[in-house]
């Protein structure tokens, strides 16, 4: 199968679209495609930071550690961690689908 690009699809769908116009539209769509992936990857990074903070039980002195352990709410911690991991997995899936399904029009990232 010949390589399919967004620009070629534009030109094929409307013969009145000039090469220059197809190039501009294609570049704009490609930028949005890359921006979408970057945004999703940034969301994953933020979730990773939240998870790291939740796993950090360190404190500057033993009194703070005792307080953290004593005040630890296991139900909230487990539910929050499950939510974060689920969001992370959904983002991972979204990124994969975007790259595989939408990326074929732009040659990937």
C-alpha cells in the first residue's frame, strides 16, 4: 500500500485545494497531533509525581514519621492510588491509540 499522508488525502478529496494550501493545513494538523500527544504525556508525568509523593513517607524527624503513620488513612490511600494508576493506564492507552490510528496520517511522531 502506498504511503498515505494527510496532505495527499486533502488533495485527493478536493482537486481545488492547491499544493500550498494542502501543505499548510497538513502542517497545522500535524502540530495539533504532536501537541495532543505531548499533553497526554505531560498528564502521565504529573500522575507519576503524585504517585511518588504518595509513596514518600519520609520525614525530617521521627515525630513527623510517627504522626504520618498514626494518621495514615489506608482506605483513602488505596482508593487514590487505584484512581491514579487507572488514569495512568487510560492515558497510556490513549497515547497508543492516537499514535497508531491518527499517527498513520502524519508518519508517526
